[in-house]
């Protein structure tokens, strides 16, 4: 069975390294630091999951990108996990209203992150 493909949209270098170490053995990862990089790689592959930070470098934030994806016939079915240091309840509500499927606040335990990713990918593969 092919490895699931995850697109990570994250501008923090330490978080990028953490996600590579935690997820790189089980999943194929592509990491983008800016909105521009995101749009460059999005069409290169069909991803099973997008991990989206709210605050990224560029002209658009993760919520603006999420809104665009969720109205796109091509990309609206890709599950989006928002992983963010923005931890207020209003941040979570804004992310969910933008269309993310799940929201996790940083820092998150490795186990919860892996369980969430696995459940989101499994649901995506079953639908």
C-alpha cells in the first residue's frame, strides 16, 4: 500500500523539523513555508491531508488559503488539520468557520497528533 501524502504549511523551522522527524517515517511529506510555495506545490500531487498553520509567511494566512481550498471543486475534499499556536477559543472558531476539519493547538502531544492524522487520513480513504 502506498504511503499517504501530507502537505505541511508551516513557516516555523523548529516545527518543520519536529514534523519531519515525527511523521517522515510513516508518511510522504511536502513542506511549504509561504503561501507562494504552497500554490507552487499544490498541483504537483494529490494529498491525503493538509496540515495548515494559521500564521504563515506571505500575503495570505492559513485561514484564507483554507477558504479557497474548500470552495474549489479540485481540492475541497482534502481534509485540513489546523495546527497552530493561536490557542484562543476565537482562533479555533475562526479556523473551523474557514473550513478546517480539525483544530489542534500547539504544543500538542505526539500521540494526539498521530491519532488525529491517522483518523483523518482513514476517513479520507474510506470516502
